[in-house]
C-alpha cells in the first residue's frame, strides 16, 4: 500500500456523478397506470404497465413507480407493504389542493408524499422523482425528446444513481441528484408553481438545472 507524505493512505478518487448504472435489464412497474402521468411514464420507458392488479405489478417488478392520486396514496401503499418489501420504490406523487386561486401545496404529516411512503414501507428503498413531468408531453407520440431534468431524492446513493439512470433513458431527459428525502416537500410543492406557469403561458413547462 502506498501512502502520501503524511503517512496515511491516499483517498480514492471521487466517483464521477455521471457514472450511472446500466438499468436496461430491470423490470419497472407503474402503480397508478390508469392516470395520465402513469400512462405517460409507462409509454416513455417501455415499461410493464400494470393497471389492473397493483399487487402483481409490485411482485413482478424490480423498480416500482408510484403514480397514484394523492388521495389514494397512503391506502395504496399500506395495502402493498408486503409486495413492495425489498423493492426500489420511486414516489412521484404531488400532494396538491385546488381552489379558485389555483393549485397550492399540501404538507402531509410526515413532511412529504415521499416521506409518507418511507414511513409506510419500512422494508422498501424509497426514492422520489418524476414530479415535474408534463403528462401531455409524456403521452404525445409525436414528441421524440422531452427537454427537462428529473430531480431525484433518496437516502442511498446506489438507489438514487439507479433512478437517475432510469430517467436518463428517456430521450432529452436527465436525472439529477437533489438531496435526501427530507427535502422532498420542496420538490413536490414546486408543481403548484409549474401549474401556474403553464396556465399563464399555455405551456408544458419542466425544469433544467444550470451549470451541472
């Protein structure tokens, strides 16, 4: 073993943040595939689209994307705790309310939808991603590339790297690490702002992170 001038072993080189794993051989299922975002993600990723039997979807998949309505989020995950044990779960649910002034963020007791998922699925590896994608763009077969970044949050680097790699399989898209699950509320809440942007400008706005 070589040492540096101080006598200690040299530090290994920092890992390249864009050196991501190959996820092409993984099976990915979508819970909530009947909704526009779930259908769009399934189409873009060429995934197994499980819209009739969530339990079967969870059992057969290596990665499970949760794209159910917020109102059914807790109930769905509670019912699938056993099937989701040991799985990599990607929560993309946005807790939002709507009134005459437009969309506004809700804050779950756990702090965010992703943190609620982690609390309900103690034997799963929960991450958060895919919050800011336009369902209209995802489902439009005439659009070949979607120019946006996907903010990915989670507790283990191996898991967030995997989700980043999954996001990057969609042409034009890039997965970017955005912190631990405790920061998921800000990411989920930003969807309310994007809804306001899209309504004002008649657009399908996403996000891009500069200088990364």
